[in-house]
């Protein structure tokens, strides 16, 4: 049962990332109504939990990545990093810079809450609040 829960959660996470964040927010490959977009945003938060990525920030960083692939302005290029850990630190710093300087003033309530430290700490206590109770802690 635990393995099945992990597999289902993994596929849901891939679905949210591939369809909502990547195809819809970054590449505008299809249209959603405002209501459907809000629903996807909430589903994204509920499925990804503490690793929630603000969709607008993700979209901007992803477009920067395509525009400046493996050059100095690429927000997450291994070519610009010393090692594996530096790569992730640089990516997080660039993501936060975009979120704080460009996106934050226009965030919806769910984006503000989901990106907050309170929300991320809350996911530590996820067995009490998680919608997928069959998943391991």
C-alpha cells in the first residue's frame, strides 16, 4: 500500500509539473479559465506540499532558461556552477530573486500562503493535514 501511494503521488506530481507549470504556465500551449487556473494552482499546492513552486515565478525562470540556455543569465545551468550543491544553491537564489523582485507584488492569496515559511513548516506535520493519508510520512 505504501509503495502504491508513493507511485500515485509521484505520477500526480509529474502531472502537475508537466501539464500545469510547464505546458500551461511556461509555454501557453492551451487555455484555462481563471477558475480552472485557480483549481490547478490549489491542486499543485496540495500535491507538491512543501516543495510547491510558485507558477508565475517558475514560468519566468523557465523562459529565462530557454532564452539564455547554458550562458551567464541562465537561472539554472550546471555550466555556471562549480558542483552539484552550488548548482542547486544558485537555482534557489535565482528563483527567490525573481519571486521577490518581480512576482511577489502580484501574487494571489494561495501563492503567497503556499510560498510562505508557515506553509512549508506546516507540511512537517503533514499526517494531520495531508489529503493523501495513505502516503508514508
